[in-house]
C-alpha cells in the first residue's frame, strides 16, 4: 500500500488519483486558514518554489476539525491561499482527517507514522498545548491520529510515508529531509 492507492477531489471538483504524483517527493499537509500555524503557508510555498522543478510537490488538504479554524468554502479557501500567501501548489477540497468520516488517505498516513509529540519550545506550542488539554484532551489519547492543523507527511518517490512532522515543526526545518529524498529523483 502507498499513497498511490488513494484519490481526492481537487479544488476544481475533479477527482485526482495520487498516482499522478508517482516518482515525485510529496509533502501532504492538512491546513486551516484561521490557525496559529497558518503562517506556514508562506514557508510551504517557498519550499515548493525552491524544489518543484527538482521533482517535489506539496498537496494541501484543508480541514475544519480543529477548533473550527477552516470554516470557509472551498472557493474562498483557494482564493485566500492565493491572495494572502501566494499558494500555487495543489489544494484539495476540504476533508476530515481524524475520527469518523476521516478521508482514507489520512487514515493511511496517520497509521503509517506515530505521533512523536509537539515541540514544546515552538512559540505557538505555548498556546496550542493548553488549548488541546482543555478543549480536546481526547486528541492526545492515541499515538496515531492527527492532533492539529498543519501536520505534514513526507512521502518518497515510491509513495511511502517516510516521516511525520507535527504543526510545531516549521516547513524550513524539513528542508534537509526533502533534499535527501530528492537525491533519488530523476526528472
């Protein structure tokens, strides 16, 4: 099994097989436009711009499950991402990433790599950790589910999950891992 076994609906309403990204290094991210980590869109776009011609792609999946931080329509999400952050990597329509109704892709991703904890020294973690413990302690009861927006999964050229990065890992801190995987890409 790999990510190539799954498909999702792109922002334009077209079903897209992830097999379309075969042979590329892929970063899959669940996103939200009103989150303390929304600033990561800018760094994700920088990574995409830097490596897209070397066989790298980012796939964004908006989700409204975490404190209702992505309430907008798909059209508004796409417009806001473009106008506010310059996002031009592929975005998909809003989905659920945990619990009942979770998209099968995210069930696969989250079960592939365990949650290893948040970086408690990240500036936003000082807000996030008390919020989760107070409002959503059930999020921390298992080792695999998605815990918050901007959880990132790095996928190799064969569609295998290589690494999981939580929201408290900024995109620039993943650059070496991306470069290491890109060494095997032939364009």
